[in-house]
C-alpha cells in the first residue's frame, strides 16, 4: 500500500508540474499547456569545447602563463 501511495504522490506532482491552464465554457472544460524550451546554452557549451581560441586560452591559463583572459 505504501508503494502505491508513493506512486500516487509522484503522479500528482507530475500533473501539478504541467502548469495547466483551465478554461470553463458552458459545454466543456479545456485544459492546455505550452512549454517552449531553448537549446541555446547546450549549443554554446558544445561550441566552446571545440573553439580554437578558447582552447588556447584555457591551456595557457592551466599551465600558469600570465594572460588577460580569465575563466
């Protein structure tokens, strides 16, 4: 029974996290949500891994060379 209660609570939390908007009309009830995400930060991280300038600056910084570039 305890496992079922945990599963029920998990499902309730997931339902709450949907952030549904509710619209009541005379003949029906509408639920809807819209979630927009951006992959920009992930794309930037991936680009930084192969950026030649950034790699050179990081290597110089790690080897202790004096550089105006700070991380």
